[in-house]
C-alpha cells in the first residue's frame, strides 16, 4: 500500500467559526494536527482546505496544502477532490483522513487506523475506544460501534448508532471518527447519495455499510479530544500546556 494522510479543514464551522486558526500554545490548531500527522510517519501529509488563510499557515510551517471548493458537505468529499487533484494517476491507493479539529491526536492513533485496512476486503478502517464512564453509555453524542471482535482489540463493524447498543452485559465501544480509506472505496462512497440510515442517525459511515462496504476498527486506549466548542478549545489549551497527547496506541 502507498498511503497519503489528508487533513480536511474549513473556516465555516457552525459552533466555533474559524477553529482551524484557533491559537493553541502559540500555533494555529491546524498546524498542531499537521505536525502530529507528520510524526505518524506513514506517508505524505496534505491539508485540504477552502481557505487561503489555512493554506498559508500550513505552508509557513513547512507543510503542503491543497485548495478545494467551499461547498463540500463533508470532509470525505473534500479529501476526494484534493486527492484527485494531487494524484490523478492514482499512485496513492490509501487515503488516511485525520480530522482537522484533533490537535492532541497521537501519532500512534494515526498509525493504528492505517493498520486497520490490512486485508484487501476491507474498504475502510477506523478506531474505537472502550466506554468507561456510565453517562457516555446513553449519551447520543457518543457514537457507539457495534461489531464482531475478530482478534483482541480488532473488530468487523456491523453498525454505528447514537443509541446504547448492543443490549446486555459487556463493553460498549466509542467510535472515533478517523478513517483510512482505500482510494477506490472513497471514490465509490462520495458518488453515492446519502443513505436512509445515514440520514436517520446523522452518521456518514452508515452510507458505507448500507452500500456493502466492509469497515474494520482497531481499539485504542483514549478518545482524542475533538474541538467543537469554546469549552473544548479551552480544554485543549490546558492539556497542551500540560504536555498531554490523547488518542493512544492500539491495544
């Protein structure tokens, strides 16, 4: 496999506009994410953005940015446009999608998601972490992965839901929205219309499952902090000042 890491970033986030440029320890958040993706050392890293401001700070830090349209409905659509522009010949066959609002994601977690597509039947890989806090078992904002464990810490994903599932005794698994896509699967995915369960649960990955694509997940030790609100940004600044990195290595 020849992978490339792509980080979608846009300025128009509804709850925290301009968040890729939010300062954390003297650098924009997007630069922190880019540095951690570089440290994962699995391939080239490109920020896919519709903002010249974002592209400018990435390039000033020594990184690479690819401009995209500003009307994409999702990060998956954005990285597909970017990889098509960067590599029309199809040299890169795996696209690792690292969200641009994960400034404390560990390089080990990025490597773990890449390792989740180690079989040709797997269309995309993702990450999960065991839910430890009782309130998260019923929280709708905590997406749960329902899957069959095929090896210790490795799952074949059967469903994703905001409900508490599966029923009965046993662990629940928090889905982490990092993906490693086979290039062909990404192209197929963005060409599909939103699926019924995707629309109902508001979970994009269900479109892939409804289309018959296989998704595998690897368990990591921590859920990386995603920055969606001013409170999240404050927490990220605190953790950065303490030298913390979240999103642990695979088990």
